[in-house]
C-alpha cells in the first residue's frame, strides 16, 4: 500500500513540475508576443510617418512645378 502511495505522490510531483514548466513557457511566449507587437507598432508608425513625409514632398514638388509653369 505504501509503495502505491509513494508512486502516486511521485506521479503527482511529476505532473506539478510539468505544469510549472508549461506555465513558464506560456509566460515566455506571452513576453515574446508583447515584444513582437511593440516592434510591429513602432514599424507601422514609422511607415506612416515616411508615407506622410513622401506625400508632403510630392505636394511641394507639384506646387513648384505649377509656379514654374511646367504644369
């Protein structure tokens, strides 16, 4: 009887360690996801800023072309 109890305790201990490892992996995955999400948002903001800058340059170019009579 005691050997069955000891085996059961060891089995439960192993399951608890496995659960702790899975929890740790989930936390790491969540942290990696947050880093990637932050990086994506920064790149998206930079892209929008560059597109905005390009549009302003094109508008300035059009105004210059109109003033110089090329259009």
